[in-house]
C-alpha cells in the first residue's frame, strides 16, 4: 500500500466475507490498515477469531466477527445487520467467500452443483442486495467488489462448476453495476489467477500443482500474493476509481494469457 493510500478509508465501514483466511484475510487486513472499520464473516468462528486478532494487531482497530454461511440468505442479511448495529453505517462490501472443488463434470451431481452456485453466485447476490437495500432507502451509495477468478473466462479440467459460477458472477457484477450505478452504488470485480495462499502452497508441496511449470508459463514469473489482490480491491473501492463500474479487473501476472 502506498503512503497516499494509508488513510483512504478512515471512518469507512467495510465487510469482507470469507475474511478469515487467504485472500479475504489479506483484503480485510489492508482495509483495516487504511483506517476502515472492519467486519469479517465466515463459517468457522475459531478461524475468524484468530484472523480478527491478527488484523487488530496489525491495525490497532477492533474487528467485528460474524459467524455466517453465505449459502443462507438470512445469514447474508444478518452479516449486514450485525455490521450496521456495531458501526452504524456501511460503505463497502467485498464478496470473497467461495467454494472451490475439483469435480469432473461427469461426477457433478445436483447437490454439488447447487452448493457451488449457491455460495459463489447467490451468496454475493444476497449480501449485495442486503447492503444495497439499506443504502438506497437512505439515499446513500457505496462500493461492492466481487472476488471472481480467471477461471471464469477459461475452462480447466475438473473446474467446470467453479468456472461456470465465476462466469456467472462476472455477469452478475455487470448487471448490478448497470442497475445500481444510477443510485450511487459502484460494483466491480477482481479476477485473480493463482494466489500464494496456504491452500495453494500446500498443493505445491503435495505435488497437486506443478509450481515450476506454472511459473514458467506466467509472464511475471511469480504468482500473486494476497497483497496484490488486496491493492486491486482497495483501488476499486477508493475515490480514485470513482468512474469505474461493472469491470472485471484481472490480477494474474499474465497467467491467463496462456
């Protein structure tokens, strides 16, 4: 984060779903460091509590923890309600919570398909609707960033459900932007490639992903770290991106070129 961005979000209130680990944790930590009041949501209370403590240590600001499952519409509404109860307002929503599983399409039964689409598409919709309804009733705007993936623009073996869900999320992002921009709500997405989260690093170690081959195919010769993604999210939520709407910003070091 640049020195100029260090206080961009002072006094702002932000929610990050899936904020306990990986990209979500990195995004929440970056917002808190930039002065935002933070709420993180997820299904595992212990993970969220650990993340909140780390963010508080890094930023000096308290973090609200909301145990919730974005697959449940009522939980999405509760995430927004709990944040409003704690902080009195809401300015930013980052829909990061997602389900990823390698499932060949021949094995993708109705239950798995429903779970992926509910978490990855319906979850962001319900969280965004809860935020937007509150904001529009009060004549307020805000910023929403959906965390997509380069998988939404290219197929890969075993990723059919995940790729389809992220492609749907990209279109949902554009549709939200079209309908809500006139009311002051800016909606965009960030589409990472592989990110050096604990899960990806473990896949490298276990041989499930070929690190050397991946890096050789990536023009940047490295995969993203969580701060690469966080910086993109913060930019899209900042006033510097005030005229950017309905865009899917790819952050992959060129990985998607090949």
